[in-house]
C-alpha cells in the first residue's frame, strides 16, 4: 500500500534523526578542535540512486562536497561493484565532485536482504590535508597539486574492515597524522552508527517503503520550492559583486549573475563572471550549485528540509574555466570566499524583487587563520579556524554582531579550548568598533582576535576578504567595515598584510591581529530611530565621531 502523508513525515523524521545522531557522534569522538568544537562537519543520507534524501543540521556548503559523491561511486562501480561493508573516501573537486581538498567525505552503502537501499555519508574539514602550506588553506597556491593530497573515490573499508594501506597513504601525506587518524576514525564510526540505526529502521519499514518514502520526501521538497519560487515576481534580475583578489596578482574579481524567473521555475546564469584565477579562490561547479541552492532556499523556503528536490525547479549555467565553475587543475582551497560572494551577488540581484526578505551584505569573507609550529613541548601542531563577522541589516531589525553568515555556520572556538590545546594566547577577542554599516537598521559588527605564540615562533597563514570592497548596504544603508590582518610588534610597529598571507614567521615579540568585516546597513541612516541611536551611544560599539558622521548631530546630542 502507498504511504500516506503522515507515514512519509514519520519516515523523514526517522531519517533526519539518524543524520543528527551521526552528526553528534562525529562531533563527540573527533580529535581536532575544528570538528569537536567548531563543528565543521556534516551528515547526509542518499537513496540508492545517489540522491540526497535528508541532510543533517549542518553546513550548507558541505552539500557541495557530498552531492555528487554517491553518484560518482555508482557511475564508477555500478551497483554490482558495491558490497556490504564497503566505505568510500574522497575529497577531490574534479574526479570526486567535491569542492576543496580539506573537506574529506566518507560514504557507506546500506544493504538489506542483499539489496542496496540507501547510502549514509559524512564529511569533515580536516585541519590539514598536506600540500605546500600547513593547514592547506593559505594563499599563494596556484594549482590543486600544491593544496594537498587528492583522494579519488576509493575504498577505505572493505568487508567492514579498514583498508590500512589506503589510510596509511593518506596519513603519510598530512601533518599531525595522529590527530588526522583520530578524525578519520570518528568519521568511520559515525557511518557505522548510521548503518546500525538504519538496520533498526528496517524492522519497521520495508525497503520498498523506504524507496517509495524517499521519493515522496524529495517530491515534497520540490513542491515547496516551486510554491516559493512562484511568489517571486516574474522578471530578469542582475547584479555583479567583486572579490578583492586571489592572493596572487588578480584583483577585483567579478562575480556576475543574471536571474530569470518565470512561473515556478528559475534560472541562474553566471555569464560575465571572471575567468578562473591563478590563486585558490576558484569554485567547482559543486560549490556553485550548493551556493545557489542555499541562497534560493533561504529566500523561498527557509523552514523546509534540504534534499535533491531543491534542484528540480532550478537551472544553473556558468561558463567553464571561470572563477565560479573552474576546471582542472585550478586551485580551490579558498572556494568558500567565492561561495560567499556568489550568495551576495544573488541577494543583490533579488533585492528589488524581494525587499522584505533580502539582507544587506554581511561579512561575506569566511576569514581563515592558520597557526602552526613546534610548541614548547617539542610537538608540532596545526590550528585552523574561520572567524565570523557582521550580518547584514534587514527590513525589520539590525544585523547580528560577530557571527558566521550564509554557507558557513561553524561555531567559534572558545578561547579556553584554544589555549588549552595549543601553545597560543588570545590577547584580545572583541567586536570591531564602528564596523556596523549605518542605516535605519544597522549592519552587524566584525570581530577582532589577537594571537600570540607562547615560547615559540609560530607560522601564520590567512585568508581575508572584504578588505577592498566593503560589505554593501541596501536601500540607502551604508557599507560595513572592512577586514584586515596585521603583524603587530611589541615595539609598536605594524606590518599590514595582504589579504591572503602565506606561511609568515611570527616572532614571540609580535602578535597576529585579525579583524573581520562588519556588514552593510538597511535603509537610510536618517530614518534610524532615536531609541536605536540611544542604544548605539550606550553600547560602546561606536565612537562619537563615527555616529556624528554617519547619523548627524542628533546621534551624539541625544
């Protein structure tokens, strides 16, 4: 008998609960702070055809790194070449349809009574995947071979046992292999948990029920997307935004989009975007796809589930060998910077069509800081974190301060955890004054973190954006503050760094000073209420000079 709507929703919640339990298990058993504290990982369940049925409560961009993996494994091996007890590992943007090398996915087929029914998968950002720079994320890398170990979809488990030859090869090519091994074990364990939970699910649901239910779950998301798209006014909308640079010699990198909406369908065309660049800001098509789906989802169906049905009413075109659809052997480590700008460009294009839903540009940077060195205990370490910033002002309220925005919703790493695990001292962690763009509703504030190596010379690499092109405001709102990175010496000297510094030696007598962008304001500054200005004056987030310049005498005179 066909499943009714209640049974389909029960199945969806069952599958979603398994995804969430896998997510928690990976987080609690991982070794690295990037996973166990910052939660830079995701989980998903595919159907037997390789389509996403449910995704855990995790990072939107990670959908890019998993979306094509099951399909690739099926294409390469066919159903007959996949056996119970297999697990496949991959990270490559080109042969594995991932998005960048530090995101390593592990996929496990789910069998019942000898038949392939589903796949479970998880992905985690590893703090190092080898390559020319500790952390595998620095600027200056010009081809994928420099960024780390490329892993095509290969078996990491066979007959339920780890293929030690594969794991040994991976660990030989990375820094801090003990930590990496712990994270890979956590990923494998999370998949095994998912397999056990799904086996329990078969006690209630037959494979035929699950297959039919998965189709209905996907169809329901497609219907929701179509309904939401239908509410957008028909028309053609365009916008161009810019990345500051690629860490090499290319500056003002255009991200252009033209959106054509008709009825229940929508088309995104990225013709006019810059050619792929020498530096590692390039995005694979999978990353472009995930960025588009995220932006559209938050505009038309923010409360709905995430799965393959989102793709049904959407078409995406982008010329090959562009920064949004790069081809081999492009470097892609910093692809999140470009993914953020893709979202900004889509929001900019849709502002006139959906003014009540669009927010001004947020920090849009996914600022990245990587520290490495030999600590006082004689052990080598690598620590990577991405840092939030401001969220854009919106039609009904101010933007949030100091958070991750859009496709990268990782947590910050608490100072206590950072200083407990690494020979680093955080001397300052605060909001950046005057960084929230003025407006009827102001933009959110950027973050400042200042790091010092304890009793050793550390090596620093970074990725920063919105240092040249600030986060824009909407409908008369002002721009947000720009990002910057500096080396500040104890004698007062300040070395201003380029946006993508790579492998800089920082002496004990200096600190690494990182400021992330704020966000743009929404609506004219003249329309900010007296009550809101009073809060601004009392908050300590803004100087009197800034308030006077942005809002006029009434901002400081009360």
